[in-house]
C-alpha cells in the first residue's frame, strides 16, 4: 500500500504526504514507527467488517478444501496487502494497537530481520484463529510481500502491478477460489484495470470490499465492474477514520477534495483526519436480495 495523490480541481491544494519508503523495508517496523503517531487505523475498522462479510459470500466449486475434509473455506485476495497487516488482523487474535506496541517495543527494535521473522512466526502461530481463511497478497512492494509470506500471514503472495500489465497466469489461477477481495489502502491510485482482468471469465464472481478515501471517487471502478454484472453500494451511514493529517496543507487539500467530490467534510476531515467510506461490490442479484445496510445491521 502507498499513499498517492488524487485527481484535483485546478486551484485547490494538491499536497498529500507519500509513505512509499516504508513498504520497501525487509520488515514492518518502519511501517508501525511512522504510521503509529499518525494513528493510521483503517485495518482496525476493516477487521470486523471483513469477518462479518466472509460467512455471507458464496463458495465456488473450485474453492480449496477445508480442514479435515469439512466445508471449504473462502479465500481472500488482499490487494495492496503490504506486510500482510489485514491478514494478521483477520486470522489472529490480535488488534492493531497490539501490533503498534509490538513492533515499536525496545525488545523488537533490537532484533535483526531474521530474528524478527522467527519471532513473528511463533507470535502469530500462537494467536491463530480457528476460523482462519487462506489469504493471497498482491502488492508492488516485493519486500513487504516477502515478509508476509515468510511469517505465515500470506498463504501466497504476488508482486505485480495490474495497472500496467494483466495478471500473470499464476496469479489468475491462484485467485480462482477467491470469494472476497479486500482493499484498505491504495484505492486512490487504483482503477478498474486492476480488478477487471482478475474477474473476467470467472464462473462465480467474488465480492469486493474497499475502504475508499473520501478525497477521491470510486465511481469509475464501480461503473466498469457493473459491466460484469456487479453492483457497488456505498455505506452512507458512517465514515471511518484513516489517519491524522501530517500538516495544515494536507488538511486543506482534503477539505477541498472532499467538497469537490460532493461530500461534507464537517465533523470528519475538519476534525483533523482523513476519512474513508466502505464500498461493497457484489453480483447484482445478491445485492438486490440483501442490501448493504442489512448486512451491516
């Protein structure tokens, strides 16, 4: 995941801090050291939403088998997965606050990367949930994906940029059992080019749950996916804090961009934080049978 700028109206502030460097490290300590003071929290909000959605998605015939010959488990594809943070929260008895404390603790900061990987394998294995599901990671940051696989957070990972090239045959085959695609960061620089090739030709289409910054529009992606028979609903009942602004210029940018997108920043971005909105994309018949507001209670 990276933080990128959005399309903007001429004459409005355009500043948005980038954090690309924290995804090119061999382990996630810089991620937590940098984002902790900014109270980055989208994965925390997503944790409960993704768990609520997983039992509701259908399971295709080609889904991987479950434990001991039981029911098959839905596979999750996490796009812009970085170090596997969403997989850590989805499949383990841990919270985002606990991870911030762990990776910034004096004991962990003294470890080598190899020592940290060994420690993390044991840490997550001891906290694995009995209802854990396979997670495939996709990101352009090779070190982050490699770490997620090394510690067992990602069942498999792919370093590909679908904005510039179609998915490899290996990625397309690996995701054939995917029932839920998740995005908690990066939606501002993704387009339908990332999603359409993964979905085209599937007998059963997965759900896509994306937390989208209110500074940009998701409409282009939603319109393209509609051509595949998918309906996108936006949760208008609430927004979710993403992180604090790094400086006043970034806040001015956000206030102008949110207003230009047709939303009201009062009580949200005016309070000093970027906010996201949840967008859920599903086959049209499933969306009609049970609207998003019913899923979220």
